[in-house]
C-alpha cells in the first residue's frame, strides 16, 4: 500500500504534552501531520473507551501523552493513566489486537524535541504496520 | 399425507440451495442450536428440541440497515429475493404469524414485508416437549401445520410430509413422495397424543384476560421482579418481541440502522423531558407480561406468547414466564 | 451441599439477632430443581432451600435491600467477596449485614446438568452433593453423576471457597488457590489465532447486556456503552447533549461487541469477585470469564494486587511498575 497515510490520534494533557507539542511547533521542529492531537485536561481523564472508540472510527494508532510521573498538575492523574494503559494494552494483546498501535508517552512542556521525535518514530512504525482493520467500524 | 424415504429436510435444503434460495436452518453451535444461513445440507443438525435464539432474525434481524447515507440518502439495502427457513418448530411458525400482524397489519413495514413475502417455511413437528415448553397451554399444537408451506414429521426415522400451501406443492413436486398408509396415519396420531402428554408445564389461561386486568396494581409484580436484573435476554430471545430502536452510525457518511430494543432497559421508555413512565424494574417486567398476555390479547385477540420457553430457560435469575402467569392472583384486595 | 447444610442454614436463620428484618437466601423454583435468590421474612425460614444448584450471587439483591434494612444473607465464598467489595465501595454497610457463610465446594453448571441428567427437570425431587457425586433423586429413582462432570468451570479456579468475612460459618473452611493455568495456556496461541477465537466468540454475542446487568460490580445507573448515554434532564442544554461522547451504539458485530466487552471488563480491574455470574447469565454461553480472568492475572502479576486488599485498586498508587 504505497499511499497509505496512517491516522494517529494523540490524547495530550493540557499541562505538559500539549504544551510540549506547542513547543515543537514554535521551535519549528517537524513531526508528521498524521498526528491529530486532542487536548484533554489530564492524561488521567482519558477513558479506555475513547481509545477503543478512536480505533473504531478508523485511527491506525492511538497515543496517550501526559506529564512525567510526579509532575502531574493534578498530582496523580498520570498514575491513573498508566494503570489504565497497562490494563487496556494487556487486554488488547490478549484478544489478538496489535497492541503496538497503542502507546503511552511521557512528555513535559519543555520536551518539544522529544515529542516530535517520538511522534515521527511512532508514525513510521504505524506506516509499516499498515491500516488498522480489526476494530474499524464495519458498514455492511 | 405423504411419506418420503430419505431425509426430506436435508434433501430439501440441497434443492433450495440449487434454486438459489437463501436458506436458514438449525446449526449446532457448541451446546445449542441456532438458525443460520447454511451453504450446504451437511452443516445442519435437526436433532434439537428448539433453537437458542428464535428465528425472528430471518425477517427481523438484530441490526438492519435501513438506508446508507452520505450527503443524501445514497442507497437502500438490497433485499434477498428468495428466502427459506427449514426445520422451524410450530411455536416459532406461530411467532412469525404473530409478527406479521405487527409489521403488516394497518401499517406495512416495507423491510419486513420484502423478506416475509418471499419466505418459504418448512416446518418440523415436535416429537417431544422440552423441559421449558408450554405451547399446548397457549393454544398451539406442537404438530400444527398452520402457517407452514410444508410440515415434516419424523416418525420412527421415516419422514412424513404434509404439503400445505401452493408454494409447498411446487417444491414437493421435485421429490418422490408416496402416499402414507393407514398404519402410518394411525402411528402419527399416536405420536401426536404422546407429544401432548410429554408436556411437564401447564399454564392456566382460563379467564386470563379478566385476571390480568384485575391484578395490574397487585404487589405480586414487585415480588416477581425481586431478582430481575433488567437485562434484555428474555426479549431478545423471544419470537414475538418486536420493539426496535433506530439510530445512525457514522457522522457524514454512514448507515441508519434498525436494532432490537428491549422494554426491560430503563432507557427504552425514557422521554427527553426526563420523564420515564416505567422507571422501576418491576414496572418494566410487568409490562412484558402484560404485553404478551393482556395488551395484545385486547388489541389483536391473540396471546403474544407462543410457549417456546426460551425466556424461562435463559433467564439468568430464573424468572419463569409459565410460573409467573400461572400464579397471577385472581383475588386482589 | 446436602440436606445437612440446609438444616444448618435453617438452624442459624432461626436464631438470628432480633433486628434482622430480611433473610436473603435461596428458594427452590416450582417447576425445576434450581434455586433462585429470594427475600424472606425471618418467620419464613421453612421456605429456604440450598443445593449445588444455588448458583446465583445474592449480592445484587442485598445491595438494593441493605440500604435501609438489616439483612441476613446466605453467602458462598464468592458472594461474600462481592459483598466485601461493595462494602469497600460504600454501597453496603457492614453493620447492616449478617453473613451466614457457606464453605463452598463449587456449584453445578446448570447447562451441563441439564444435558447430563436423565430425568425431566420437573420430575426431579432433590439434588445433593455427597462426597464427589451429585445425587439426583426423582420419583424413587436415583442418578449419580460425578461432580467433576457438571461442576461450573469457573469454580475449578476458585480463589475463595470460604468467605473471609462472616458472622457464622457453615462447613469446614476450604483453601482457595490462585491458578491462571488456563489463561497461560490461551496466551500461548498466536495473535491471529487469539483474534479469530474472540471474533468467533463475539460474533455470537447478542448484546442483551445480561453480563453487565447481572454483575454485582456493575451498579452504575448509566453505562458508558448504553445505546444512549445522554444524561438527559430538562436542564440539560442542547449543546451539552450534543457533546456527550457516544462510545458505542447498538451495532451488533463481532468487533463492536468486543469493544463493549473490553470496556465492561476494564471497569472490573481489581474488583471482580470471581463469582462467574456473567458467564452463567450469558444466553449465548460465551466464555466471558476468560477476559475477566486475564485482567485478574494482570492485576496479580503486574501490580501485585489482590482484590481482597482494603485499599481499592485504582487508589493504590504505590503498585505501579517502573518506567
């Protein structure tokens, strides 16, 4: 599939990762336009159902991006995020879904470079993996 | 009444498939049977009392695409032109006939009608009542040929074929059938008697309309619903439950789907004013029993329960429609 | 789980503390041998029944009843575990409960039982577990079935056959075990094999939501995967209604059913009592416990957490793996 352009949904927390992504932009660092960012107030509010919903609506990869452990604006939101992430990832693996398509990223407001690099790498990986068909919405 | 020397049900499936029918027949899946679209007669298994799910799916699928839309309605789904259901029990045939009265009387539902009018029904009489069956109590005979095109009875391994309708005649003309002997007819009568005796459940439907009418405000219904968990198992398995919901899947491009709904779900009757006429589970459960045994009786003159016993067998908490109706109090303070 | 157990239960129920207003126990159905959960007054003790077919979990009924009543409940190991969990989540107050604990050897899988027993269900007089055999009596006749043939599969991996928290215990305490061998076995399959297995399983799901409704842990008034999860009230403005994310509609296909089940199971992490009601309730007989048990395994192995701990799983933050 030559012209496959992956769609990647990133749930970025308002205080760190979203600012980090912003920094990547203002520093003129390039990262692929395939990454669509949804700003959330905290990575801890990302409901696992949203991740599944994103896959259902045709996302090829989903990233949850939040503050480094200990840095959460709400003290412990990212710990919750991590717990849910591990559980969901394990379950997705268990049912035979390519769990590589689901990623957790810690990126602070000053890590614009890291954010851009990670997103580039993730996009490339998903590009290699191809279209996500397993959970995509089926229209008969 | 005719006799067929081979396995009529399987041979008829082969024949129908050759003619291009979409054939639904019982298939064994794990520990139970369900009606599925079959590709060959070998997939089927007719050694069953009744299927897990009712065959209402044939004419009223759980999810039915009504339209596909983009900027405007782009296309209507194609309807299959020839459908057949083989090996359906008399109670489920009655279920289909009751569904007809809902979807075809007064206002015709085009999606239902398109499937129903092309549906060929090959019935299969029961030789033994199941542990949950009580169709004899609601006025259905487990060997009834009402509503079918052809009825098949298994008589000690030989298949007795009763051709009922014109469509059935046309199909039966393809098979070598011999007239049944007087002995066979006698044996079949004997079998029918035996089946009627094999029911372990009886429901007292005497004066039911009056009893139900009086019992509406009884505390009995709260008691019955003590364990009810408001799931949709009973309604989803029921051959005569017809409630549905319509929703769109997809924003700019998508499908409009009609899906089964259940009166047991709290959201079923929730109005946008936030008023819910049946907020409590006992009210919802009562509604189901009244729908089957009172409302429809008044409106259509028929009981909307066919006595298949599916809901009793599958209810996670053991609510038993036969017991519930049998115990409806006749005296209410 | 024989006549003796029932006698002991009745005996205990007769000498309940006076403030108890209801007994939640098991009563035999009229036309088949299984028991169902029933709410009885203390003077209706004679109606009680108990057998290996008392498989339902009374925790849900207790939760509704124990808000403003003092309730005695007959609880097997898993039932008591569910009650404990509800107590932790402040759905029940312990002082409103009087737990008559039963040391449980496992319950019968009613589907297997129906396929094995030679009598018509209506004819059966009694079902008892004596030693390793299920003794079914019907009209003077008797059938003995090895318990291993009809045991509910989930009970083979039971962690808590004896309640941890009880007021009275009936029977000798039994040891539970933590055993995930079946899950480990399944994990050995390749990803594609697992995917096709689950697609096959969930293509049968009819989304009746029985698994959710029957679960003592699924007590939310509104569920994320309900066909409409709008919190509608006259005060809800239109834009708010429009903004509610709808996770899943009523679409029934294998992938969407899988999403429903993953979302459902995710909420049980570190809470599941392991009673197996979901699997028993499923009209299509799907192996739903497998997903739950996988989650239990992760909770045990990755987080080193047991649902019996006092602090709820999500609030316990010192159990995260590194990184």
